[in-house]
């Protein structure tokens, strides 16, 4: 349809008011048409022969854009071939790896359809020894990303783990001391820490420091430990809490080693098939009245000696006899 339609005036004489109204209506139509047209000296509707400045406004509801070139932020994109609804594929060009500890660079390959990209990929510092040197990849080939995921056991942005912005993936082969402020702890790391920090029966008996005590270790440590019968019986308190020995002759109880103040327990002393075996005490052992201990004499009889470690040179003993 025409961009502007006006009404003709065929006779003014005797119809001045009607003529004036028609003129005013035509002028209003002209004004509306001029306001709504984009033509600047064009013979076809909306044909421009000069640049159109939208003063920062948007173009809305665009279907297709048919242009020989499009410039965005000063960069010209030509012959992109993107259609409405298609997924755009961007080629990033060539990836070049650097020397160990340096950076790999991605650059535009220079073809007309490639995006203009130039950025740096941080190299890792795993290395064969895991000491913070070497490549993030098992080799300098980016195909290792898909083929050798195990190469990423320790990824860093820099060799210095204390540097700002560093992100490190810890492995359970490392010592997790809490001094590395940029470490990402994984479930495997937590499992490793708990395994390493949980006390075993031997750890509890020996008072190994820095271990987490669990109920099974406590009760396992209370199992009776057999002392070796000898002329002088050796007693290592780090091996248990409750002990037993069967006397094959007259014996001396040697000074206990690896004592822990406050440790308490007992020794189950059994006479052999002969009986009448005696037990002499080292001077570190203290008894009521300083009289020592006198064991039962009947063959195969069981006595109990209860002990309490006051210090390494003062271990209190008390005897209860003839348990059956």
C-alpha cells in the first residue's frame, strides 16, 4: 500500500469549511507519513542511501540478516554461514605446548571462519616424581587429555603451592599437614587421612602420638600378652596391658621398659607342673611393707599380680593368690 494517501478538494466555493477540514486532514496524513518512513531520498519504501544511526537503540524482531559483512566491536565477521536455529561452531586454531613448567598457547589459525582467540592454558607441575616439576600431561601431546586421565593426579597453576590463586588437587600419596592453603581435598584424601591417623592395637599399646582411638583398638589392646619365661623375665609395657607367664623355675621379674605413668593392668602367673616356683622382684617394684610377693606353691596354681605405674622407677604391685 502507498505510504501516504490524501483526499482531493474539487470545489472551494460555497464549501470553505469542508475544504479546510480536508486540507487539515491531508496535512496530518503527510505529517504521519513523514514520521513513519525511513526513506532518505529512496524511490522504494525504506530504501536508504546514507548510514542509519539508531543512537544506541536495539533492532527488534529481526528474522534474517542479509549482509556481505558484519562488524562487532571493531572485528569483522564475514561469510560465517550461521543460520537461525543452527549451532555455531568456532575453531580455535592451533594449540602449541611449551617447555616443562611454561604455558601452552592457543592461537587463531588465520582462516576466515575462525574466531580470533589468543589465550594461555596453564601447564601443570606433576612430573614423574610428583615433586612439583614437569608437565601437567604425561607427555606434550594434548591427546593425553582423553587417553591418559591418570596424568591429572596433581594439577597446579604454579610450582609454588603458596602462590595467590593456586588450585591444587591433592593425592592420597601426599602428606596432608594443613600447611598448603590451596589444596582441594578429595574423598580419597579423607579416607587416606583417616586410615593413617587411626590407631591400631599396637599404636594404642605403645602410646603412638597423633592417632585417633577407636573402640575396637581399645578392646583389642586388652588381649592378654604372654611374657617369655626366663631366668630374668623381660617386661615391655608397650606390648600390652594384661600379661601372663608360666614359671618353669625360680625367676626374677626384670625392670619394666617403655612404662607409661598411669598404666594399670595385671600379670597372670601360673606355676608349672612342678610348682613351688618363686618370683624375685627388681627394685623398681614396690609392695606393701616392702615385703615382696610370695606366690602359691601348688603345681599349676594361678596367682594374679596387679600393677600400677607411678613412675618408671616406682611400680606398685599387689598379689591375689590361688585362683581356681
